[in-house]
C-alpha cells in the first residue's frame, strides 16, 4: 500500500503459479486484476464499503473508485497475515510489532570486511565536515543559516 496516492497492490502465488494479483489506485484505476477475487474482497467489490465525503470540504469531486484501496489493503493484511497496520485491530488480530523479523546482510567474500567498510564511512563523514543548513530566500536563492 502507498498511502500518499491511495494505491494498493498484492499478489498471491501457489506452487509458483500466480493465482491472484490486484493493483488499483484512484488515479490509475485498476492496473491489474488477475485471477478470481478472494473472499475478503467481495464486500468491497459489492459496494459495501463506499468512500464517504469528508465533512466540511466544499466542492468535493466524487472518489473515482467505489471503495478506498487502502481499506481493502488493510483487510488483505488481516485476511492473509492476521494483522493490520493502520486500521482498527480486532481483538483476535496479531500485534504486528510483536512479530520478530529476521534481517540479513549480504557481503562480497572478496570485498572489504565490515570493519573496513565502517572505516571508509567514518573517513567520508570526517571529509564532509559539519552539516550546513540553508533557507530559501524570496528570490529563490539559498542562504546558509545557523540553526539555534
């Protein structure tokens, strides 16, 4: 999901075969819709989750889709993984912040060691000097300023 542009995309493969893929946004419409919709999608496609207008905003254009992609995205997360990120969690939802995630670091066996790489970074930081701050002036030029 990309909340800045209300975009949702997800795909499911089973045994190496793509069985469902959906990519949808208000600006681009349905960019991809492969396979049969999953059961959690039915209420959205069926019109049960209309996008409400924001109170107090005059001259609103109607939302270009019949549902909000991010709401469908949250339901996809819940149905496929058991948690939501931005929606209201149900009591039976998993607390995603409690799920351990493994991290991996790939290193070139013929490349520099982690210690050598850190030393290179440290040397570059010293070369850069202290941070400098600029503020745009009314004419579009930049003026270096000191921050308090």
